[in-house]
């Protein structure tokens, strides 16, 4: 192996810190050791440590605060646009602990827009559910959803605290397809409060209509994602 193919000193620091973060030795929002301490731990100069930290900042793995301390960022969630997976299941697949705080559960008349999207009459009742979804106690998504009452029956706060996908499957409703639209919005006072960000913070809004195996829509949801915690990816088939 030639010299230029060897792992450089600053890369060893990056590998070491990344490993500590991935294994949980260094946890989200935890402060990293000082540059002096890292210099001793990895037997490198402070200049080398600074270069490694700069690379990790650019990769959004850590953040340097105004007080010059360096903290571990929360993990960026990679959401696959071509997959429809429940929030609970997707969190568990990433070895994260999902939780939900229910803000509102009420039976309401649908707006003209909601009725049109769900292909129901405005006299048909829908369940309106507002929730904040957390991973490892960190607010990630503010969600407002509307479910056709005559299809899913009564919904309690206890039901809404769990996975709605799992619940409707017990009723024989199998989520099969989704129509999703994405747009950029900014947080108003309610969204800022619930997601613990400032008013005007950039959010990604996902509007999704879920259909069953018979192509019948039963839910429409509006999910507001923190843009500092979520990235989206899509796998496309290319036709020649």
C-alpha cells in the first residue's frame, strides 16, 4: 500500500468519533471532549483535531455552538419516498424509540377540501387527530390527519397514541397505496411551539392520501417535518 492510500490522522479521528456516535458511546446532544482531550485520546495535534471536527460539522454529524463547545447532532432521518411505512415501524427499524403525544382527537364534519380528497359527502363524519411524533424524545413531526369515521369506527386518545396503521389492520383495512405531495412551508406559532423551533423555521409538509387494497381512500394527513432532522430520497427506474 502506498503512503497516500493510508488513512490520514484526521480521518482516524473522524472514524473514531463516528464509531462512538453510532454505538451510542456518544449520544445526541452530548458534548464532545475538548480539543485538548481529543488530541491526547487520538495522539494527534489540535490542528488535526480541528480538521476532523470541521469535516464532521460539514457532514451534519456534530454542531459547534456559540460557546465553542461541540455537541452530537440528532440523527438525520432518511425517508424513502417510494415506501409507505408507519412512523412506529420505521423508527424501530432504525433502532430508535418512537413515541407520540396526542394533542387532539375529535369527530368533526369534513371541510369541502377534505371531503373531496377522501371522496365522501360533507355530511360524513371524520376523525380529526393532531399528534406530535418523537424519536428518542425529540420532536420530529407535527401531524394532523383525518380518518373516515364509518370505516374505522370510534377512535380514542389511547388508540391515537399508538400506531394507527396497526390499529386499522385489526379492522381488516390494509394500507396499500399512497398519493403524496411535498411542499416547503414555515412554522407558525402552533407548529413552532409543538416542534420546539422558532416561528418561521423551514419545514417540509407532506400531504398524503392513503388507500386500501381496493383503492378506497380512508385517510388524509398533513405532516410537518423538521428540516434539520429529515432528508428525503427516491429510487427511480430509468426507462431508455
